[in-house]
């Protein structure tokens, strides 16, 4: 047992030396959660996708604006003197034509209906004066209020341009949200892979440093035996060569650590001038995890319901479906039901020109004598109602444009259907591969752990035999290499399991949920 304690002291000394060397380099302790957070904050592709989602949301709001109430208003004044080719022009004596002066105001509120129709409320007021001798009221106050409705019965009944635009915009927004989710998932996967690769590389460095320490010890013992005359001088060559070989492996593994660090920094550091580029990342998370066996049937069911790639493909399909519905509606004749109801009002004062022409006072009904108030009073009394109802029909003979547009839309929808099927096939393969990879990593962990324990036992036994002179440098060094390889293999299995678990979560579409990450908001 004293021999094992001596080996441990050597390993501690190597670790202490490494820590002294690393003390000169600033360190950056980093957990997987923190690495993921930094990557999501600094990823420019994610920033672009977030803007796309926001733009798509505004597009939906804009499309719904088709149902906003539209207010129209007009004010005007005009004076007219129209030549009249008649003996009864109504012009005063000595004039060629009567003169009309008026000031008017009209307003209306109109809105598109969810059924494709339109409704409008309108009203107007007009004050006019004239010297036409046949006009009994001057000034005259004319008013009107009413409502009009137009409702499609064939084309634009089930879907119209406004509803098509809303469905297309909603589908585009869903596709943008799915793309954002996909990019976030891919980013998390990349961070996980880089993080656990760094963990594995650093652990491999520790394993090979331990192997170098063991080689140094074996070389020291061999030299002692050569000096004691129990071994020949040529016996020093083998542990010396093995020590140098392991030092070469250590240099290569440290290079892997640097490369793995830079890969992770590329994901989590957004500024190329960030001082952290010169820091040594020290992962805070341990790769050890509770291994589990996934249910492939449940995994596939979850993936088909949650994968953003499928959601994006279905959103594109919904977009083309809306266009097919709209183009199919365009094939129908335009048959609209139109109706209106209006109440008109009139009031005024007796025209002096008309009385002068008649040579006697003009009798004006009392209900019409007055100004604006009396004019609106006749509206309230329903003195002058107007009502109309009818249908409007239009149909292009042949309708080739609509037929061609429908054919194009159907073709695009067929392509979208194939795209959905293709994504589902891809997801099927990815989920199965992820399940198999996770199960393989689980089995490798068990095997590697058992192999490492066995290698430790074999090395201890071989060292004991060497101590009593019944073993050789070759066998001891071989057992040391076996232990190093077993440790590296165990580390690889542990980190591969973590990577496989992340990949399975991504493949089934639950990675964001597992990490508590939401793509909603900014």
C-alpha cells in the first residue's frame, strides 16, 4: 500500500505544478447553464430570428387592420351657373341662367365584415341658395343619414383577400417562431457539445498527466535497480521511451483542450476583443449523470408533436392552403347582395325670387320651414325615406386567370405536403439515431467503469510483482497504458452520454422545455 501512496504523492505534485503554471493565466469558471445563457444572448443568428418573429407579428397586426373602421369626411363649397337650353331655365329676368351656391359636408364610417361584406353608415348636410325662380326654398337645408350593406354570396364569401392575408401572415408568424425555436435548440446543442468536449479533453489531460507520473516512477525504480545491479542498463531504455511517448500524448491532448476551449469561446463570447479570450475556461459541471433507457415509441410521438422543423413545414403548408382556398373562391362568379336604407331631410325659407316671379306669396308646408334643426326633424319624422335592395353579378367568361392561379397554388400546396412528409421522415431517423446513441453511451459507461476498475486492480498487481522481481517493465508499462486508456474511455462514455441526452431532447423537441428556456418575448 505504501507504493500506492507514493504514486498518489507524485500525481499530487504534478497537479500542483500544473496549478502553479495555470495560476499565471486568468481563469473563467463556467457552468453549462451559464455557457448556454451567454451563447443565447450573443448569437447574432438568434438576434436576426427574433427580429423576424417580431416582424411577422407586426404583419399579422397589419393584416387584421383590414377590419379597422374607415372614417371619410368631405367639406366643400361651390358656385355654379349652368347654361340651360330651355324656355323654362328658371333664370331671373335679364339673366341667361340661374346661379346656385352651396356649402356641403358629408361623412361616413365603413367597415369590412368577417363575412367578406362591407357596411357603411353615412350622413350629409348641404346649404344652398339660388336665384332660380322655380325653386321655392332658398336658402335650403338638405340633410341625409343612412346605412348601406354589400354581402358576397359566392366569391369572397368563405374567404376574401383580407382573410387570406390574415391566414398567410399567421402562418408566416408560426413559421418564424418555429425557426427561432430550431435555432435556439441547435445553439444549445452546439454549446453542450463544445462544453462536454472541453470537459473530456481536460479530463484526458489529467489522465495522461497521471500516466506520465507513473512512467516517471517506473523509470526511477528501474534506475535504482540498475544502480543496485539487479537489472541491466538497457532496462532503462523502455521506461524512458514510454515516458517521452506519454509526454507527446500529453502535448497533443493539451492542444485538444485549447481547440475545445476556442470552440466554446466562439459560442459564448460575442466580442472578439473580449479579455476572456485569454482566460482559461474551467468547466464547473461534472459529466456524471443517471443513465436511463428511453422509450422509442414515446420519443417518436413527442417528436412528431414538438419538433420545430415539422411545425415550420406545417406552417408553410397552412400558408399555401390559404392561397388555394382563396384561388378556389376566385373561380366563382361575383354575386353580391346589396341594400341601403336612407332618410333625407329638407327645410328652408321661401325664395324671394320665386315669390317675385309668382307675383304672390308662396305657400311652404310648415314641416319644411326652418333651418338645420327642422331639416333633421324631417329625418326623425321619416318624411323622406329611401330603401333599396338588389343583387350585383359579374363573371369573366373563361376565367383563365383564376384557373391558372388555382393550378399554381395547388402545385405549391402539394410541394408543401411533400415537405412535411420529408421532415417527418428526417425526424423519424434522427430520433431513432438519438435513442440508439443514448443507449449505446449508457452501455459504454457501464463497460468503461468496469474496465477502469479492472485496470486499476491489474496495475496494482503488476506493480507488486515487479517489486518482488517477477514482472518486467514491459508488463508494468502495459498495465499503466491500459489504465490510462480505460480512464479516457470512461470519460468519453460519460461525456458522450451527456451529448446524446442533449441530442435526444433536441430530436424530440423538448430541449427548451427541459432547460427552462422560452423563446417568447425579446
